[in-house]
C-alpha cells in the first residue's frame, strides 16, 4: 500500500535523525500532508502509530497540517517539517 510505504519511509528518516542527534526518543513530529497524498490526518495517525511501534518515535506527539491545494507541486507528498527530540 502506497500510504504505508510513505509513512514507513518517514519513520526511518525520523529515527535516523534522532539517532544522529543522540536522542533517546522523539517527542514530537510535525508533518505536512499534500492534498493528493491519499492520507487524511486520521489515516496518517493510524499508520504512524503502527509503523513507530518499537522505535524511538513510538508515542511521539503528532502535529499534522493537511493541505487542500491540489495544484501545489508537492500535492502528492508527505513532508517532515520538524522534530522535537529528547536527549
């Protein structure tokens, strides 16, 4: 499933960033969902919680901005905006 792959890649990126910064866990993940990403906020949360289980991102707060602009060149994307990490 396309959505699962997108979220799985995001989790990998988040965990790598946390490890590279010596973090013990991820406190918050802020993402932007493109209008054509096939993910709603609720759907994203479900996938995120499932994929984050057992990683440094498990239990992280999620802040999601959902775009409705289908003409945005990033409309098919899921973008990581920022992370809050615990050292």
